[in-house]
């Protein structure tokens, strides 16, 4: 494979240079399978947030094979003493973003179709001494999905909105029980005031951040074990607003927000990313009504796919018609000290 050329980007100065950010944007624009989580502004927001709280350094892989090009933003994560200084390599966006496979341009050469992951593993293990490499968020469309590698899988439920002629057709597709519950809860709420969907624009930045912090507080209250990286969502909102793909909304009962959603709309895909509901209104199911209104908005804006992202929560089955599988591969360093560190951390995480 002497025709393969690759190099690593390993300094913060280089990552934030115009050359690298421009390269990242070029890959995003030209990659047919890029998701919103591959957008450079999302990745840079994640990097800026996590470099303040974790010991991470960039480890971007740039490769070219006979006209086939690949860009894979990774980081080396040196963990603290509580994790006996385990050294990981993970994708940018790890644990916070859903789709994390590399960006590619062009058709993969036939002689690499079944060898790309193996070559990458040999390259990364020869050039680093990481205890473990975790490649998560790999989709079925990725050239990194190869049968010779063992993967762990999860699903992302989705709905193809393009098959509906209008919102009425979408509503008829919902299960009778779900449609009845939505109608009942809307009637109950409208007895208290007017229901409306408020979608925020980039000209309402102060109000967006006010409502964002309400969303995060109520989400943490309901899911106390969930982790929210400091300032990450603020950085995501600011970047996504600037680049025009943020979709931040509230379900309003009169002048009172009763449900919040932080999501994205990009390339005719709506990403249902982070919702929260007001605890005083939970018995009215405002989150369900908000989701209904978001589907109506998406249909009105000619969105093709409504992506519910990771997770098999029961509620998703009533709103989706297909799933996208996601895969993860873990590559362990066979050295004795790495095996000890990985085993210790695995046992600690199970406690």
C-alpha cells in the first residue's frame, strides 16, 4: 500500500489555523454522508470546551489513497489519577455527539474496501502508545464499517417525512392511542392558555441563552446522572447560530415556556438533540406536544428526515419508521500496563 499517504495534526495551533479549519470545512462540504455533527463549528466548539476541563490533545488523521481522501478528527485523552492515568484516543465529539465517523471525499479504491480499518489501526497503534482506542458513532454508510472488525451496535430511530404530502397525512400515520393522547393533552393545556411554538432566530441571542440555561437546569433536574460539560452547549448554540443550522425552540403556553428543545436542521435533516420539559407541567405531556409541533415545522420546511438520534426510548417507536445503526469498535493495547489500566477502568465503571 505504498500509494497511501497520511499525516497527523497534533498541535492546537495547527488545529485552529485557517489551513486546518478550511480543510475541515472542505471535507464537510464535499462529503456526501456528512451530518451536522461533522460540521467544523460543532467540532471546534467541543474542542474549545473540553480542552478547558480535560487533558486532551488533537490527533487528527489526514489520509489520501489514489484520490480517495479521509479526514478523521481525533483526540488523545490523558485521564486523571482516578482512572490510573489511562490514555485513550477518541473522536472529537465523543459521548456528546452521535455521528462520529471520518469525513471522506471520493470513492474508496477497491483494494482498500476491506483493508481500510486494518490499515488505520496499524497506523495509529504504531504512531501512538494509547491504552485504548474507542471509535464510536460509526454509521452503516461509513467505509470504516467492515466485516472483519468486531463492533458493538446501537440504533438511531428516524422518520422519513418526505413520504407525507402534508401535516394531516403525518398525523394520520401516528398510532391511534398516541394521536388521541396528543389531542387530549392539547385540549387540557389550551384550557389554560394559547399553545404556540416559538423558534428563535440569531437576532434573539440573549433570550436564546436565557432559555438554554432553563433547558439545561430542567434536564439536569430530571436526569441528575447526565453529564453536561461546562460551557459546551453555550458554545454549540453560538456556533450553530452563526452558521445557520441551530433550531432552538420553546413550546409556549401563553407567555410561559413549558417545553424546550435544542436541535439542528441541516441538509434537509432535522436532529432532535436535547429536549426538556417544565416539571410543573409534566402531567400535560408538553414534550410530546412540542415534538408534534416540531414535526409540523419540519414538514413545512421540506425536511426529508426527522432524526431522533441515539437511544431506544419507548416513545420513539410511535414517531419513527426506520432506524440507522451505529457501531463502536474498541482497540486495546496488548501491553501489560495497558491491559491493567483498561481492566481497572472497566471494573470501576461497572460499580
